[in-house]
């Protein structure tokens, strides 16, 4: 039976999925370790531990981009450029309203914003090359 | 740009996915090529030409007015038209003048 997901995407989903599972596991472990056991300055590297599986997720993404054909790369470029510019505008805009009273936000908000704009960028870019 | 990919593909009885596999690109790329929303890179254009056994120009039709022509070529062509254009009577085209002879 022919699957609708092509080979390169399947490899990527496997690699990325594995990294994400590892990330969640390590994240819970590090939180548990910090809250219950580790009080010393060891808490900094322990807090950073989830970034190791996160780095593997990034490697999976980069390898996937390397497997793409010419049009797919162009689409990714357009989507990433859109996300880059959009993130610049939103984060700076928010910085300005923070100065005049908006609640101060954690850095954790930046990546989800980037990811959301990247996804939106992909939808828009893919449309340009359809019938 | 306009191209004959769809008919060439149909002549071989291939689906878009088949053609994509043979060219080493995604089905999305084949579709974008066929509807003229994407122009292939040079290596891909040659791969397409080789696969169908035809020259690139037989498969793809660029909008030639949008294609820049080298300035020297334009000047050369204009000169050739001026110098070479003589009608059957051997009169230089640019020098020909029509004179109306009123009836007497």
C-alpha cells in the first residue's frame, strides 16, 4: 500500500519523534531532580539537561532540510524568512509595550512564537506553488 | 513557464508520483512544474529532458519577450533589417516613397 508520506519525511518523523520522547522524559527527570534533590550549583547543569535531547531534535530537523528537493527548500526558505521577520516584529513590539505596562514575559514564549510563525509561513508558501 | 510535462507524462502512462520518483524530486515539485508555478533548476531541466529524450526547448516554452536579449544582438539584428531589406524591384525599403498621381 502506497503511503502518502514520502520516505524522507518518514525518516525525519522517526528521528524527531524519538528526540521529543527523550526530551519529555529528561525534562520530567530534571524537574524532579531540582525540586526534590539537587540544591547546590549542580541545579544549573541539571536544569539544562533537556537541551541535550532538544539538540538531537534540531539535528533531526537539519537532516530533514538536507533531504528536501529544490522546491521544498525554497518553500522552507520563504517560511523561515517569514517567521524570522514576524518574530522580530512581535518580540520588539511586545518589548515596547512591556515598557509602558504590559506584563513581563518569560523567554519561554519566544520559541513557540517562532514555531507558530514558521508553521503559518509554510502554509502560505506551499499555497504559492499549487494549481 | 508553460511546458509539455503533463502530456509527456501521460504519453508514458506515469502518475505524478511515478515521474517524481524517476526525477528524484517530490510529487509536489512535479505538480508545481506541470501547472507552471515553478521553473526547474538547470540540472533538473536537463534531467527532465534526458528522461523524455527531448531537448529542453522542446519541453519548456519561456515567454521570450520577458527574456533579455543581449544589447549587441539587438543592434546587430536592427542593422541587418535595415541593410538587407530590399524589395523585388531592388529599391531600398527605407528609401521607397509612394507618390500619388492625381487623375488628369
